[in-house]
C-alpha cells in the first residue's frame, strides 16, 4: 500500500507529471486569497485589509 501523502505533494506530482505548469499561478492566488480571508477575520489589521479590497 502506498504511504499516506499530503495534499501539496499530490498537487506537485500532478503538475510535474502532467506538465500543467499554467495551473501554478492560479493555485498560488487561491492560497493567497484564502490566507487573506483567514487573517482578515481574526486580526487587528482587518480594517486595513478590508480597505485594500
């Protein structure tokens, strides 16, 4: 049985094997947007983050 692998390693292998490098900027932007949402809800900096949008 294959060892348990993380999501990021699975995505990296998919990009590497299938040569779908054009998906990498989309994935990075989704991760950054998710981080902005998470930090915007629970941070003292949230008024400044909301002013950016």
